[in-house]
C-alpha cells in the first residue's frame, strides 16, 4: 500500500488526481475486497507516518502588497 500512496493515483486508471482517504478505501475494496472505515484507514495511515495535508486558509480581504512590505 505504501507504494501506491507514494506513486500517487493514475487518473486514467483510478479516476482521481490525488488520494483522499475515501479513494484509498475504494481502491482497497476494488483490489482486495477489504472494507475499512475512513476512521480506521486514517488511523492506519497515521501509524505508517503519513499526515493529512490541507491548504492554509487565506482571509478574503488579504492584501498581498501589505504582506510583501511586512
């Protein structure tokens, strides 16, 4: 499973451009007929050393010029 996570999905084959927990769960079902909850899969991924990455939110009125000056 580590190899499939590290190489990332192939959009033409897997139908996604990045792995989400729900997509990995579907892949496990398609490949091995293993059903696992999102919470359990997330726990297993954390124990394997993977962390959830999310974009940092930006304020809607943020002024990029002031950020550069700061």
